[in-house]
C-alpha cells in the first residue's frame, strides 16, 4: 500500500471546480463611519406634533395646523421617521384657511354674522 505523502491539491480551474478567484481582490480604501446613536427615548414628539396639527388644522385653526405640521416634519427629519403626519397637518391647515376664506367671502360662514 503506497502512501501519498507528497500529493498536493490541484489548483486552478478545472472541470468540476468553481471559479472563485477570477477577479483580483480590490482593497477597501474608505472606511464607513459608525452609525449614529439611536435617538434618546422620550424626546421624540413627531407623532404628537403631527396629530395636534391634523386635529387643529381640521377643526379650528389652520395656522396652528401648519405650525404643528412643520414641527412634526422637523422632528421626523431629526429622528429618521416618516414625515407623513407633518405633511398631512400642513395640507389640512392650508385647506382650512382656504375653505374658511371662501366661506367668509361668499357669506356662508356659519359663525359669521353679517347683521
């Protein structure tokens, strides 16, 4: 029985061998910065400002809806959250202002007494 002590594993590409090193390795020259730390808990008021803006923009004060919508957008950008509530608050605030102006100009505003 012969012992194959001097046998070396075949290298390169041959039948049945996958091509694993066809491309030269490119060293990574730029390191990515570490991710930012997560936002502090309890300081995120994105949802609060958004909901306040939507409610106030729909019910009574369009300008407050726009202001709270802006605050919601600002906090959403800072905390990496969705700015949808802020956009809705701004849109509803603008609709309230435009709708109220049209109703006042046509004389159909329910709380406006022209007597």
